[in-house]
């Protein structure tokens, strides 16, 4: 007999694997449709206020995030983390902004900096990661699998 393997769905809140068709998480009780209707705008306010308990990372575009805007920011200003500022992934955004600016400045005035090779050997790795993030973020955005913070009302979303 062939074993049929169903795809599992990972809970965005507690990481528990659930049945693909599950209505809510078997571990923490999160109702998955609440995540689909979650607000990114509200999540950004929570993150900036340091209240992350109502925020989960959804692997889809919430209703108040435009995929087109995300991809435009990522495509043109992605090296500076613009798309991550847009969806509220601020730590990654700041990292990418700093690396992007350093890379930009070195490209513009690199020829007049003495010991550029020594400087580059120290910072080429973080800048490399910035570029890798950029490519991955854009690809994941295209395929609707980029993790975007959304706020869920857990008082209602839990059993
Ligand atoms: Zn869960």
C-alpha cells in the first residue's frame, strides 16, 4: 500500500506542524484564517511599541500589504532594505540600510580611499549577506512565501 503524504502546515505562532487542512493549531489554538485576515499596519505599530505578543509572521501577503509595492521597493531599493521597512521587519531593514549605504559610498568614492582592500576584507562578508538577503527576499516575494508580520487578535483567535 502506498502511503499518502499530506503537506503539513506550520503554525506561524508556535511552529507546531498541523494538518494541511487544519482549522486551528492543535498546540496553541490559533485560528489560521485570522492570520490571513491579520493586519500588517497594526503589526508595525506593535513592533515599534515593543509589544510583539500579538504579532506572528505570515508566509503570505496580508490584505493591507501590496505585493506590487513590495516588489518595487525590493527591486529598486532592496539593497538598502526599503521593502523591509515597508513590511515592518525593522531589524533586517536597518542591517540592510547600513550595509547598502556603506557599499554605495565605497562604490562612489572608493578610488580615493587609501587601503581600500584592507577595509573591504573586513566588510565584504556583511555586504555579501545584504546582497544575498536582497535576492532571496525578492524571490520569496515573487512566490508569496516571504514572511511578513501581521497582528492577530489572540483574544478572539484562541479557542
Ligand atoms: Zn500554534
